[in-house]
C-alpha cells in the first residue's frame, strides 16, 4: 500500500523503516527541517527494559502530593484549568491500583524486551553508529523506602522476563566506580545487565538516511493543518493548502497526536509530560559514569554518549509549554553534583526540554483506530527510545494485516 506517515521522531522513523521493509511505499511528513529534532533530540539515552514500573503505581499519589508546589519536584502537576489534564489525572489514579500496575508492568516489559531484540537485529544489519553502549543499566537508591519499593517491583519484572537483580552498595560501586565518592549516600541498587544506552537523535537521523536510501520519501517543513475524511475513511492530509493522499495513514506525532485526531472524534488519553536534560562535554580528568544509571528517587538518568554525559529526567505536566525552567535545570545539575562530586565537565551544560507523550498507564497506543485506514503509534512516555523499534515493527505488522509477535494490549 501507499502509506503516509506523520512524524519523523524516533518512533515515526522506525515505523517508516519497518513499513518499507514490509513492502509498502512510505512517505513521511514532519514540520521540522530534519528527523529527530523534537522529543527524540536530547532524551535520557536509555534502552531501559528495567524502567518498566509505570509512574502510576500504588506509591505515586502520596509522592505526588508531597511534591505538590515544589518547582524542583521529580513529578510536578501544575494546577491549571485544563480538561484534558483533569481527565488524564483521573485515569492515572485508576492505574495506581496494584492490579493495574502489575498488568501495566507486564505489557511494558513484553514490548520493551521485543523492542530491544528488534534494535539489536537492526544494528547488526545496518551497523548504525550512535554512541551505543551495552553495559547494562544500574538503578541506584539513596532512600531505604524507595529501595524497598523498587525491590518489590523488580520481583514482578523478573517474573515477566526482565532480569533486573538487586545489588548491594559495594556491588553498585563495582559496577560503576565513578559512584565511589557518593558511597555514603547509597543504600542499594538494581542492575539489568542486558539494557543499553545510546544517542536517540543520532540513531534517528542515521536510520532516516537509510530509509531514504531504500525509497522512503521524507517531506520536511510540512506543518499538517488537518486530516480530511469521507465515508468513515481518511481521504488526505492537508498541508499548507495541498492535499497529500495515500491508502493508509499513520500518526506518530507524539504529544501532538491527540490534537490532530480530536476533530475526527478520536480522544486519545495522551498528555504531554515535559522532561528536561543537560548535556555535558567531558574532559580527560572528568570522573563520569560509563554505565548508564537511573536515580529512581529523583527520576533522573545518566547516560554516557561518547565524550558527553547526558543527564535527563523529571516530568512536568504543564500543557504544551516548552519553555526551560531554570529551577528544574538546576535540580538536574545539583543531583549530578551530589552523585558525582568529581565530575569536572569540560564546559557549560547544554539544557533542553521536550514533551513526552504519556498515557495514564505508560502503555503506548499502537494500532488501527476506529477509522479503518488510520493508525496511531504514540503514548510511549519516557520509553519512546526503548520501545521505538518494537513499536515500529508491531505497527508495520498491523498495517500489513498480520498479528504482531509480542502479546500486549494494542489500541
């Protein structure tokens, strides 16, 4: 079929790759000047099956209340008159029930494991170079209650196939010696040896180039006005007065997907969660981690990308606001200084923020909508990079009329 795909982030480009591999004629539209320039640009860099515990869990409501009003809170809900946020929040609270949390962990782990295998196969085939490391991901804890809760979550993840094992403080230091100066802060950790890290932006741009070389057409600077419909089907995509048409349409616009689809009567439970990052150049005397780390208590991750360190995380629910908040940027750097007092970067931090498309459950929405030739691939939250290849492969199967390999909930 002729497929028109909207969005050239990591999820959109991987979808284009697998759709083209399935034999479809693919055209990608994106409003930016190149691939991977929005949410995929400077994220945390982790391929983290081990990050499968959703934000909505039994501990989340009390934590969110305790953080209310704190500008530097790891999870910040800004009180605002926003019907979409209110609806999303009510759904979020429902997902905090233990039974729902367990089901969501199962689905996240299933898709993330499948996606990691797809990424490894793609890398073996294409030899893409995106500063990837296969040294696992270490979750570290500085609060005993957080550590106890994480240990319980790790038991559930292991049950569903994610080999996340609990480790002592000394084992944390053996896995990542750069934590040595912060030993007094640590109470324990979890280590997933099979997890990876890498630069999602570099990956996205290189894969887009491979897609183009294999026949995928990319149209950049294309700001979509609306979708046109007739007789229960999409008939085209209107861009600056020009109608682009295809047999099937895929919307992978991240947080902007529900805005485009709402006029069609489709209400997706996706809300933008603004995340922040700082990127530091490293010098010869920098004491920086080489194993990707997650500081669960502060919702911050650290990933080594060649001679750079990416520090990223937190979630701010503030609509479609993309302004940098200096307090939240400072919180990233302050925590980095606490865990790595001898970091000594070779220059000033480069700050960035992006809108991650979050569902209340953290389980993405992949598949065909109630409009027969319209498909979506969105809602990955903080795991867009982790789930991109698996989501793209599953989406291509669905568009091609096949049942995807992983058994998780589809749209």
